[in-house]
C-alpha cells in the first residue's frame, strides 16, 4: 500500500503544479521557441521538469529512509535540477551543462559510493576493477546517460516514455531484490512521469526542458548502477540493456559529428527520432516505434537478468547492429515509407468510413458510458467487510461531488476527477486479495476479464470518435497497455507479488477509461455523477452495516 501512496502522491503533486508552472513560464520566459532543428511549430512552456522533480522529491523524502546513497542522490539530482532551471530560463553553454553534470556525478561516486567495479563474467571470477579505473568509468557513464536522455527529448512524450518503461523495470527488479530505497524512488518517478505525460503526449502543451530530461537521465543511471553492483545476483550489464537505445543513439550521432570534423555537441537533426521522421513516419508513429523498441529492451533485461554478461553483451551488440544496419540501408537505398500501403488504404480507410457512418462509435461509447461506472459499482460490492475509515472517506468524496453539483456546476468535472482518482486506488487495492472478497473463483475470472473487454471498447471509442479536442489516442496508450498486459504476467510468476501485478493494471485501466469517458461526455456529467454518487454511497452505507 505504501508504494501505491507514493505513486499517487508524486502523480498528484506533479499534475497540480503543472498548470501553475505553465502560467509562470511566460513571465519567466521559460518557453521553447521553434527553430530549424526542432519539430514543433508553436512556442511551448518547458517547465514540466521542475514539476516532476518537486513531485519526486516530496514523495521520496516522505517515505524513503535517509542513507548515504539517498543523500548523495538527492544532492546530485538537486545540482542537476538547479543547472537545468538556469539553462531553461537563461540558456547555458554545453561546457556549463557539462560542469553541472560532472559535479552531480562526482557527488554520486565519492559520497554515494555509486561505482562500476564489477563486470561479472567479462573479467576473471572475483576480479573487481581498481578504484582508479572504476571511478572515471562511472563518472563517464553517469554524464553520458544524463546527456543521452537529454538528447532523446526531441519528440513529444519520447524521453518521458523511455524513462517510464526503464523505471518500471528498475523499480520492479529493486522490489524483487528487496532494495526498498530504489523501489520507492522508482515509484515516485513513475508517478511524476505519468502526471507529466498527461500534458506532454502529442500534441504537447508542455515540455520537460533540460531540467526534466537531465533529472531523469541522472536518476536512471545512478539507480541502475546502484541496483546491479555489489552483492546482488543481477547482471551488472543490465543498465546497458535497459538504457541501450538512447545510449546507442547518442554514441552514433557523436561519432558521425566527429567523422564530419564537427564538435560532438553541435546540434543537428541526425538522432534516431529525426531519422524516422525523415523516412516518412508521422510524429506519433516515430514515438510509438521507439516505445516498442524500448519495451522489448526492458522486457529482455528482466527475462535475462541472471544470465551471463557475455550473452547480454552479445545480444546488445546484435541489437545495435540491427538498428544501425536498418538506418544505413534505408539511407543508402533512399527508402521512404509509402503512404498508400495496406495500413493507410485498408485499415485507416475503413476506420474513416466507420467514423463517418457513426454506428460503431455510438455502440462503443454507450458500452463505455455505462460499463465503466457499472464496473466500479460492482467493485464496491466485492469486499466482504468495508472498514469504517473507507466509509467515512467515501462519504467525504460524496459531499465534495454534491457541493459542486448544487453550488457551481463548472467545478463538477474537477470534483469528479479528484474523487475518482482518490477512490479508485483504494477500492481496487482492497478487493485485490481473493480472501477479502465473497465471489467465487469463476466469478472473479469473469470480473477480471471485464477490465480487458472494457478497455477494448475504450480504445475503439478513441479511434472512432469525431471529437477534435480533449483526450485523444496517443502513444501513451501503448505505455498503459504494455504495463497492463506485462505486469500481471510478470507478477504472476511470483506468488507473493501476484496481487501487486493485478492492482496496477486495473488502476491504470480505470483511470484511462474515466479520462476517455469524461472527454467524450463533453461536459454532460449528469449520469456519470449519479452513478459515482451511488457507488460512493454504497461504500459509505456498507461501512456502517
């Protein structure tokens, strides 16, 4: 439950701060102006990184236990955030950025003890790298990955999505290894990124800026090194696999610049995401493709976490060769994605016809409109005994919704959103243990299957809707579905983590479904309000029975 509280706290802090920081961005001139190297066409605030950092720090400081690594991480991340803020407001040269990254890396190494001294089977058994080799190597790795994530922040949602998938892997591995500190930090960062991606998916209304991208990069590399070094069965090569795509991208671009006798830090449009756009992929398609690649990498890191370092290294070399070979071949053959292929002519064409007819969207939306609140109502009946605390909590949320209904209808959406986001995690968590619910095993399977069926209609509604504004289908849908599909399978292999693997996907699917539903309702929240109030009253009354 404490992991859930940590995630929700960082999520809500980030979401709450973002509107304030967006308004401040104009006054502070923290605006990203389009230029020839960038893909966006309009000025966009770049204060999202500060919101993520605050959300992470607050939740981490409340729950994480202080220690050498945590103190060093906090100081190093603080340095990164400070230099990032200055860069986003005033602009810094690459030398000044490098100085900040170097200072943060030195704190992590010399104070936090973060060090790459164990290379596993790559060296003779029992041999550790001497400090005079391990320390510079670690500093280079920290600075390199910090820059790699920074440079990956070139498309809407790209750096955030890559980092989210990586933190999911790192956090779960830390949980399995009972490294609670890194698990807490990962969960805090996951919540903050989810809150940020709500505003950063295409078309983005907010960027993370150098503050956010460097903060995420520094966090990823320090936490992954700390987790995989020392007395652990995890392979020390795992950080390379988890972060392999942005690292390969950065190294490739820098080598190309050096080969052209230019500074490795000079800006251009040769990153992998730029090349995908140049090859004819749409913005969303390029981000989605990179998400898929990153998902394959983190899944591979989890599956092969105990395997030989030589096998992992060989696998990464093959992966790198395939990526580079594909780009090289595409450039040499001047290949471009053809827009009259099967997908665009058949699938997208049929979707367009279905949209114009409007029959399927009506059916799909009605299933979502009634199915989502009904599923939450059913969930409220499952628990054998409702505690008095949850009953009072539900009564308070009911009061918030009713006050908005009777006093000021403009507040109703906000009241519903806050109430549902607070209520759903608790009711899902309290019904996750089969011993605490009264239905049979067969009925429980049907109940779990209903989440999958419902999310199918939710996505169908997104794809068929004619709505131009509000919540739309984005690459973030893939992140949600990937976690929803993978988490139960992975957690199911460990009996004591099976409940954890069911809670997160159900929560994500509920949040996602309500976001889509409220966007489609276009302000007509009457039926949704009634169903939500009934659900909350059921829990309120059951607590006193």
